[in-house]
C-alpha cells in the first residue's frame, strides 16, 4: 500500500453565515467557487460512511475509538495525520472507526441520532466494552453534544479545538464574565432559538454541577482562532483534562495534542477482547 500523501494545511474557513446559525441549519452550507456561502436545501442523507481500522488484536479489541472529522475534512485525513498509527506505535489495542459525519448531518440535525443509531449502539451490540469519541472542530462539537445527550452510552470524549457555538453566544458568555457567571446571571435560561439549541445546551450542561457527563478532555492550539472560547470552556473541566499545543486550527496542533494525550495514558488500559468460551 503506497504511503499516504502528507496532510496539507487546512485553509478552508468555516462559512461565517453558517456558523451564525449555530451549525444546526435548515440548509446545507457550502463554499462557493468564489469563497462565498450558499445555502441549499439538503437531500435526504444516506447512512454515514465509515472507515474501519482494526487494532493489533486477533479478532477485535474491547475498545472502539470513534473519530469525527471537522466540517471540511474527510476520514482519510485522520490516517494521513497518523492518528491510528499513533495508537499502534504505543501498543494500544484499540479499534478505530472514522465516521464521515460531515456538515450535512449537522445541517439536517440528524448527526447525534445517526451517531447513536449507526455507530455507538451497534458497537455496544458487537461487544465493545469501551467506546470513546475523538472529535476535531465540528466533530468535537458533535462529540460534546453526544456526551451531553447520551453520555451514559460512551466512556469518554477527546475534543480537539471544538466548535463551541456562534460568536454571539461566546460573546454573551465572555461579557457575563465566564460560563459560570453567565449561568448564575440567568443568561442561559432564555429560550434558545432553533438555530443554537445544542450550543446553549452544551454550555448549560457543563456549568451544571448535577450534570452526569462522561470524562471529557479538551485540547487546542494556543493560536487557534477559537482559542478564546476554548479557554472559557476549559474553566469547566479539571485542569488535568486540558492541554494546549503550539499552533492554530490545523492538523499539526491536533496531531501533537493526540500524541500527548496518548503518552499521558489515555486509552492505556485497552486490551484485546476475550475469546468466546468453547
């Protein structure tokens, strides 16, 4: 098999108009040829495409790592960036499933339902003891949303440079003095509009002391264009679950963070599934 081409820097910016809709749009946001934004009525989308990479175990591992790409990334980019290879290099016995959870599934608001019905629940039915979600940018937003709505069904989340809501929401949180002050001031109780319901729900859940969430780890580049929101979100997590790396909103920073988390022991207790009794 020929070596994968190196990942080129990700220069495509998320469509500003789409983000102002909270990534829960009625139409599918796409970049036009001149760099503009067009909103199209999305078709009925098929099942999510997946790329499965088995771990070193004969048969399967007891752990499945589900990787969710950014808005304009494709599943093979995780391979090109060395994410599955980093697991093998460290002798971690985890299977990998890279899901093409592209912007269309966020646009028609089906992404969490599809992840549940097409990925997580089937993985549990197959006997995986642990299921982790690793999401980048928009994929990180989806992974965090899954933790909020279906947290008991997964064992943890690693969100790398996650999208955390439209600018109006993050500015609202900043102007309140941070997420806890935002909640204490009651800013989170106003009825969310249809476009940013999951965005607000996410921030509310992580500021609520009674929320039952799986372990969530956060990593981001210090020069990431969303770093201000990441720093505020980091206030809601234990310090040992937050990491930064040099760089911006691109693969070099995300690769360094992934490797650092693995070196710290994330997924270290993954092992091969026991053989069925004769």
